[in-house]
């Protein structure tokens, strides 16, 4: 529980820009980085880099990645729920 609060607090402290939140929500909605990038008219490599930076800033992985796509981690879901 303390870790969840830390992630949410860190997201608030870093002042996530609306574009960062939009990226995270788009990835969750699409279920893949490629699908989210296509939906927003951006490149998949750019989404990958942006997500990696956000995760590094927060100190937490926001999505579980697999060949079938991505699903939010508990930390990622907390960020999405707060959007």
C-alpha cells in the first residue's frame, strides 16, 4: 500500500504533463504500444522511448509487456485511475 501511495505521489510531484497522461491512457486503451501510437498518429518507437522515460521518472514499471500486448501493472493502473 505504501508503494502505491509513493507512485501516485511521485506522479503528482513530477507534474505529469497532459501528453504523458494521454500516452499512458492510450496505451492502456489500445493494449499495445503500436496500437496506441497509431491511434494518436505517432510512431511506435517514439512511444516506447516516452514510456521508458516516464517509468524511469516514476521509478516503476507501468505496464507488463508480452507478445500479446501490454496490460497495466498495479502501479500503472493507479496512474490511469487518477487521470
